[in-house]
C-alpha cells in the first residue's frame, strides 16, 4: 500500500520561500508522476503541478513563476518550493499520486497546513 | 484552462435519498474525469475515475456517467457516511482543474 507523507514548516513569513517534501513509502517513486495540490481553508482544491520520476514538470500557469518541483529517486521523495509567499498561499498542501492510466489521483498524503504570517 | 463547473454548490438530503451532482467542462474532455469525496480534515478520496469506473473498495451506490462536457455523479441511496463534499476533476489537459465542490448536507 503506497503511503505519502508531507513534511515542512507549518508557518512561513510573507515573502519567504516554502519548502515541502513528500516521502513515498510502500512503493517506488519510479514509473509515476507525482502531484502537489493545495486547499485554502474553507475553499476548494487547486492543482499546483506535477513532476515525473524523470524530473519533467508541469506547473499551474498562475504559479509557474514561483514554483519549483524536484524529485530524488534515491530517497523515494519529491519536493515543492513556492517562493514569495503571501497570505493568499495559506492552505493545506497535499502531495498525491495520479494513476498511470486514468490520471485520477488514487493516493493522497494527509496534508499539511501552511500558514503565511509574520 | 478547462473550467469545471459543478452544480449545485450544496444539497440537503436525507438517508435513503437519491442525490445527483453535475459537472460541466468548458471544453470537451472525453472521459478524463474523476470524482472525489472529502470529509472535514481529511484528504480527498477517489470514488470514480474515467468518468464511470468505480474505484476499488467504493460502494456501488456511487455511479458516474457522462462524457465530453457533461458529467454526473449519482448516489443511489444516500447513507450516513456519505455526508461530505464532492469534487470533480479533469485530467484531459494541463493545468488539471477541479470543480468548486458540492456539499451534501443532512436535511
């Protein structure tokens, strides 16, 4: 059973860069793409981007200038960096795995709340 | 971007009711549509993939249908554990986009 676990700071200051890591267990990171999705408090889901195990990426156009994703296959983990954080970036951040065929998300991390505040 | 529009935004229903949620895509997405259920404080859970395929372990009362631009999620007989928020998501193109959500509440 694949499990995903996000790790990172719960509090980030405005203008700083958020760094989150997702550790994958129970399966290999190889052969799949991996996603970051966020959800502001009380609001809906927003896809941030995908990274494949080869390192190729797709980012949401509205965040593209601030997002960097990376993958470390040796550690079976992938990461998200989001720069120039503002209060609007306060959200629960999920890492997730899209299925290879239907590309629907069949595995999710539990989510981590990131608050942007001074 | 493909915009996903769900309706209604909320629905009040009782146990045993039939509940229908619709999702409309701004462009044709074939069958590249999934439905998720989310309960408070929890990650979303995949219910339906490829518009009409039931994810393993999901009760058969959840029924997905549609293709192209119009999709439906039907809960044939609402159970107590089904009170939650439901989201559709398209995976036909980047950026992936979600509907705004439909909250199923107790009447």
